[in-house]
C-alpha cells in the first residue's frame, strides 16, 4: 500500500500520551475537572488511561515521570462540538481552570484561527501541558484574519453575537 492510500484511511488521532509529575493529581484533573472517564490505572507502572469520547474514539495516557528540573511541555487538542466550545470558557472557569488565548493570555472568549478556520479555547493541565478544545468551522478560510478573538472574527464577517461563529 502506498503512503497516499494509507493517508486516505486515517480519520483522526486515536491516542496521545503525556508525562506527568504527580499521577494522582493529574488523574483528579482529567477525571474531576474535565470529566474524562478513567479507563484504567496501573499503579505498579505509574500510568493511567482515559477514554476521550467513546472507547472507539480516543484515549489519553498519563505516565508519571521523575521530578528532575527538566520538564516537557506538550500540546494536544480535544475535538469538540461548537456549542460546547462556545460555553467552554465559562465551564472551565467554573471548574477552576483559567482559559487562555492562542498566545497564552487569559481570555473569556474562544479564539479563531483564520487560515483553518477553527474555533479554539486553550488551557493548561497541572503539569503545564497546553490543552486545546477545537472545532473546525464550516466557513471560508481567511488567512488575513490571522488569529484573534471570536468577537473580532464576527465583526470582520459582519455577524452579530447571536449568530453562529
């Protein structure tokens, strides 16, 4: 099978893994604050796995590592529905999680990445990993927009706050 045909069969990323400093703290974050379902914990190996969506959709693995001074900061995005993303800033804040824009500044609204275009909200887990909620918009890309708040995207497109992104 050629690479082109393999690429045509890939429908998404199934699993990703993160190193964490404190497995119990991270389990509490992903389970209790984000609401992911704990698939299994293997204490003797200091690892835990979460279902992301249904079992067939995705999995997140957390691996406890040493507490040395060198730490990795990784990034991944959870695909989500537009309605959930529109409420994500408030929902995350209510769980004690600070929402961030693309550049890491606190925000109270989603951002739009114009070239895609996609709607996103960013936040960090307890180890500083950059997490993102993302929804691909069903609109024409606008590279000149760059990356900015949803309100600026709507203003540029002449949409009111009540209209869809």
